[in-house]
C-alpha cells in the first residue's frame, strides 16, 4: 500500500488536519482519496470549498472503507469518538494519532485487538510546510506502517522516527518549541518599538532575523554556541545584550521551562489533566 493509493480519513477537521490535507493534495494525493469528518458543518463546508474534499458528520460510515485513519480530534473527545468507530475501522487499516498526551497503550485499549497504530507529534509550522514531527510505533505497527506515516508527515515538513518514550521530550523541544520562539520574538518586537522603530519594521526585522539565523545554523552545520560566539565581540553591542540576559539567568529559565513542559507532557499522558 502506498500513500497515493490509500483512502485516508481524518477524524477531526482542525488546523493540523487542514495542514496535512493541504500538504497531501499538493503532493499529488487525489482529492477523492481523502475524507474528513467533524461535528461542525461550517468546517466541513470549508474543506469542501477550499480543497474539494468531501466531509461527513458520520465517523462510523466514513472509516468503513479507510486504509488510513488519522485521529485528529482533541484528546478530551477521543474516547467518545473511538467508541463510535471501534468496530467500523477495517482490520487492515492503519491508525495514526496526532493527539497529544494519549499513549499508544491508551488508544489501543479503545480499538480492536491488534490494531496497527502509530503515534505522531507534529508542530504548528506544518501549517506552512515547515513542520517537524516525531513518529513512534504502537505495539502492532510494522516497518511499512512507519514508512507510510513518515510519508504522510513529510508532506508538511520533516519526520523523525523515535521511541514512544521520547515523545514527551520531543513535545518539550519541538511540539511546544514554536511558542518559545514566538515568546522571544514578542520581546524583540516590543523592544524595537520602544526604541522608536515602526511596528511593521520591528516585526519584519525580527522575522527575518530569526528565519535567517535558523537557516544559517542549518546550512553551516555549526553549533548554536559557535554561531553565537561569532557574533559576540568582546566589549561590543551583542556582548552587552548577552551579559544582561545572563544577569537575569535567561538561559537557566528557558532550560527550566523546557523541562517543565516535559514534566507536564508526562502528567497528561498518565491522565493527570
């Protein structure tokens, strides 16, 4: 089974489902092979208008002919949705979950025995095809299932295969990571405005700086430390900024924030909402 020939059903019509469907269609997946379900008719109408993809409010009927079922509903609604489709999903279908905090064990317990499940953790840059996602097999997933899942995610960026136990760490670094970058960008934009720059200029300078720095690091292969040191001349303007960051333990707090995110991800995966 290939991605191009697969009948793919998305249970849930949220932003991530939209991003992946857009990527799939741009990569040659026929619109007739994609179906999306949701309780919100406005979202179904949007998918029909935007992508010419059929929609349905009937999850059970939608999955009956599926080769791939993507679980894209919010975690708090997952049990209800799975109860309605458990017996309708074909035994040959691959189930891919993009729901955060729900372990393979939890999901498999609500599906038919031996269901082939793959958990993935994408991030929001998938909306502009710059995502990075972790892919982890469930107890019955095969090598082919992992490759199929990776192909689906590569339509919106990159995919890295990990063990499920690593997904919480991946969530802390890349899943929530865009928010850390936006937090930094907020501060840069606000400071620029305070220094007299027009809001539009402060925004553009910040966006280009962050984008360019990321590209420089990727293309040179140099470490973040080395690249930072190259910009930071002793006694210079950058050194003054870094010194103030260090005075406030900015690095320590950022590190602690990533660790806190990891801890919270573990709590959620254990059902401690």
